[in-house]
């Protein structure tokens, strides 16, 4: 889907990434301010980390305590609801593939609604979004057939689609979450949204 | 030196860190705006990386091109002179120990002047600040006895002091450059200066 809309910007995020969650709360309004739309791409950071040698932030020595503190401070600074989940990080394949299915069958906008519902379930309500039983009611509330969505998420075609999406992301050197590409210009991190905005406003940085 | 001045904030930086350089250009003015002073602490990221398993940014797969681009964009965004050095990253033990010697013998302010001169030599003029022959004339221009400084930097007492300083930094969980600690609150990255400012202004975040 990358680059398929004129003027659209590409937004990559992992459902287990707090910074991705903060970015998800801000990206559409930021883009709209400059007449842009957003293509939402669920990402699997685990696949990326196999290439970069990265590891989940809380597992890095010295850094663990800091990142939890930073998540909470960023949430307050950006004024976004956030509660530290009991289990973090978590595998996000099922939620990511469910989103691909929603995008394919119900369109991009429903996909965004689903993504925001998944993020809120995890980072506000502390629900274990790894599980179908958690994702199904979220889908239902959005008018999505949850059982069909989970069947789709676990189907070979959607798994293959996820694999291709990750290959494309890696090809574009997407190495973190959130990651935005606007007119070929890459931005990593919600803390680069000030520079992203400058770029969208002035056409350069 | 950490915490030895009432109201002072602690600023840690590695001379090979572009983000440390950007922070060095901004930290004193930011602190002064809120009636704070700054204790400058040269840091050896190599020592930290042995603990965190980190590696210099350009060596991370997928991330290499991005970080050079980000250095240049940040410089433009913050309006700070910057030219990509031919050799990057570089070992910074000599410059860091030279700064400790300057701080001890000529005071904190001269130490800051020296640090800014070293950063400019590396990130503006592209000089190899690993070498005594490069550091000596920088010192001379600041009225520092360059030969005495290099002798001091290579002396056992200053090496021991550097070691203790790094142990203290690690004890305080300083894991990157730049790193600021204000009233016990840690901030990693020049991209957290907006939050640091909010904290200095409101006393909380």
C-alpha cells in the first residue's frame, strides 16, 4: 500500500510500542493540517529486531527503568491517556494481521478505527491484545465481524500478506516504531513529529 | 561533581555524539532561563555500551543511513552549524580526560569553553579530536597550557578520576548522550529538551 495515494504519508507502528501509540493519537490530525492523508501500516518490531540486533527497550541494561518513566512522561506531555500494561512487551502478530484483514475487507478508515481500539485496549485498559477473545469484542463494537476477522488473520493469504508487508518495510529501511515516510523523507519516533511538521509545512527540513 | 551545586543540573555528553553536540549548544541557555546552572560531565559512551550492549548508531543495520540524515536535519532544525566528520565515531578518552584536567585546574567555566571548542573542532571543522596535536592549539586559544593539559590527561590520577566519573555515571543509570539529570529526573536525548524545559518551568512533568 506504500505510496498508493497522492500526497499520503506512510505511518508504521507496532501494537506493542507505546511511542507508536502516542504517534497514532497524533498522526491523522498532524497530516490533515497540511492536507495530507495517512496510510497506516501495522509493523512487527520483532522481525525488524532480528535484522538490527535490537531488543525491547525495558530489557536493555541501565535503560529499563528510564523507558517506563519516559512512557508515562510522554503520555502526560502529549496529554494522551496511558496506563502501564502488566505485560509488556507482547507479540503483536495476531493484532497486526487482523488489521490487514480489516483494511482489505472493510477499508482503510475502519482499519484505523480498529488500530486505535487495539491501542486503547492495551495502553489504557491493559487488555492482553495477543488474544482473539480480546480482539473480537473490540471488532464487534466497530461493526466488524470479529470471528471472520480472526479467521482471516489466521489464514495463509493474510499471513503471506503480512510477510510481504514486512519485506517492503525492511526494504524501505523502516527500523522502529513509530516510523513515518513523507515524500521519501523518513522520520523515526514521535519525538520527530516537530521536524515532520516542519517538513510538511515547508516542504523541506 | 554531580549534585554539588544547589539547583544545578547535570549534563552528560560524549565528544563523539552529534546529539551531545547539539545539546551542548543549547543546555546553558535553557538552564539559565530557569535560574539553573549546569555541571558538564564528559562521558565515554564506549564504557556504557559494554553494559547496555549498544553500538554506535551508524553501525546498526537499516539505521545507518538514517542517522546521518537525522544529524543533518537536527542541525538545520536547531540552527546549529554542523558538517559530517570524515571519521565517525571516534574514541574520546583523551578529550574527555583533558576536559577533566581543565575543570580541575582552571574551573568549570573554562571546562565548558574547552568542551565547546572540542565539539566545534570535530563537528564543524572536521578535525580528529582524538589527537593531542589537535587538542593543544584549541587549548592554547583559550589560554590553557596545552602541553600541561595533555600531560595531565594522560596521568594516572586523571585516568583514575575518569574511571570514577564513569562508575558514578553508570550508578546513576546514565546510558546515552546527551543525558541530563535535573532534581533527580533523568532526560535522555536532545529531543527531550522540550520535556526538560517543561520540567524546569513547572517543577514536574
